[in-house]
């Protein structure tokens, strides 16, 4: 019997077809609606530079398998970092015992594979990139930042990357593997002007190899970090109260992700937690609003060729011309709703169970010119970069911290502003969108989404969007 190609990488760790089929048989021995094995091998390297010295460098290796058994709504999960037959079988028995109902025996496992797309091809893996190639990059970024402006007092630079390989074996016989590269470069600057001190930073991330860092991207990485720090020296507070808010194209997608995207995850809706639980097929936004969650954007940090339970991925349209069309489904929620999985079953690592999670979430371009959107606002604020936020999934209420932006006065961007809070409700913000720009931008930053103690890499994006009225926390007038 020939060895399936999907097993090639993990064969070096003793994972063969016998181990896979026996573990699946053990996991389903007492009956199961679903079961899978999730093998993972990841090698990560990171270097950091501060005070003109490379003062951080480390490499880590992670290896293991998680076994999941699903019976109805009951999920049994166990994992092991030891890939011997005995250890994996024990893990399978544990997961089965947690989910067991004693309703019958499992079925024979017949292995088969599928052909995956490749949304992030690479010429060279990060494991083949020596530190001697990484160190000159971070030194170059630091020097460029110091040279850009005499007010730059301190620079911190980092470069991190991961070679991650996964193997998924399912109780229905599906066997599929994927290589998932990742890199993230970051520059953070501190600017001084008299007794004023401000910070600014920028980062880029992608499922890509070293060639991702072309000259244009490196220059953008440094220039934006310096500009944000220096601009903040002259920035003031925003006025407070209800006013029009223009969301800049790109990183404003964090508001879309947090205030709306999480509410589209099917587990929250299946449990009746999300405010969108009874909105399927109903209008929830103006006709110019279409929202997607997309696994297929080439090299995007949120791209995946296959999800973490072996489902094929796609571009899922959540809101189409203002109407709610789909939730984000893993296999459990898809079975509950009687629909096809959307390829959103994700997990942080083999130590974690699958949850419905976002990938690359964005609003499609609309009909309006971005300049006209700004020119149409007499008094408001323009939000450029966000630091963090908090959201209540059930009600959709949120608060977001805007790090950088501008006042809009008589249709023009005027005074830089900083440290602004936006307070509102996700569904109401959708309804309050008045104009959608034609300039969709997928933010290139290294975003990580947290849920139930797990973090997964995601992307997000927005065109320029005008929200007619939103509560702004700034200074009192």
C-alpha cells in the first residue's frame, strides 16, 4: 500500500497510515457524529532590535496532535505532544470518553485526499533563511527611522516568522495537509520635541517568504512609523459628543471585525447570544454595504487553503447589499443549520478545539469618491488608526480607542487628533452608514483575533466609510 502524499512531512515523526486509521477507529469506537486528528509542526523564529542592539533572538519548535470527537453538541478533546502510537491512541480514547454516549460502534476508515488551492506559494521556506539575512534587515529599518527625522529618539524593530505544517485526518476518511508560512515585521518609534514625547508604529504581515519585504514595503514600514510618532507631537484631543465619523480605508476594518464580524460567527447565533441570531435574510444595513469573510486573498495573513477541520475554504458573503445572507460556520454549526461549512473552523494550535472564526473580513467598495465623502462633512472626525477595543457580542455594544486621526472642518482634514474613544453599537453603526467609498483597502498589519482564550491570525479591510452619527469621547466643549 502506497503512503498518501499528505503524510510525507509527518512521516519523519512516526506518523503513518496505520497510526492515523487506528487512532480514528479508537476515537469513533463508541459512535460519533464527527471526529478528527489535527497534527501540527511549527518552527518559529523572532529577532528584535532596540537601543541599536539586537537584544532579542529566539527559535521555538512545537509538535503534537489534537483529537476531537463530536456527539451531538458534546465535544471531547484531548491532545498530546508525543506522537507515538500508544500516546495518540490514549489521546483518542480520552476524547471519545468525554463525548461518549454508548450508542454503537464506529465505521471502517477509508483514507482519501483532496487537491487544495495554494493562496500563499513560497519560493523558500523560512527555515532556510539564516539569521545573517534577517539581522541586516532590522538594522536597516532602524537606521532609516533615525535618519528620517531628528526628533526620533528611540526605535524598536522586530522580525518574526513561522513555518507551520498541519495534517488533518477525519473520520470520513479525508486526509489533507497544508504548509502555512507567516511573517511579521514591525517598527516602533518614540519622538521627542522639548518636553513632549509621543510614540508611533507600523507593522506588516503576510503568509509569504522573504521576498515579501521588497523595497517599497520596507520603506512604507519605516515611513509610516516615523510619521505617526512625529505627527502625534502636534496632535490634540477630539471634541466630544455625537458627530459624523469618517472611517479611513484599511485599518478601520478592526471596527467591522470586532463590532460586527464576531456577531456573525455561527456558534454565537446557534446559542442565541448574537444580536444577529434572528436576522437571517433581513436587511441590516444600507444597500451599498456588502461584507465578506474571505480565505482566498493571496498572501493575506487571514488566508487559509483549508480550515482546521479539513473543510474547503471560500469567500463567504455575510451581508449582500445590506441583507444578512450567511453566518461563519464550522462543521458543528453547519450541521445544526443544515448548511455547508464555510471553511471557518479554526484553532490556535493542536492544543485547542475548533471554533467558528473569521479569516479576512472586509466591506466591499461602494460608489462614492473618498474625497467627496470628506468634503461632505462640515464638522466631524476622521479615524485613521485604532489601538484596541471592547465588544459585547450579545448586545453589539462597543468602545474603540482611536490612536491617530484628524478633525474634519468644512470638508477638510485639519488638526491631527489622538487618543479618541468611539462608543456605539455594531448593528446601529451598520444602519447609520451613509456613504461607502470606492477604495477598499485590505490592511497589511499583523492582526490577531482572540476568542475563548485562543488567538488566530486574521486580516481585515474597509473602504472609506461615513457613519452619519457616532458617539465620540474627547474633550468637552
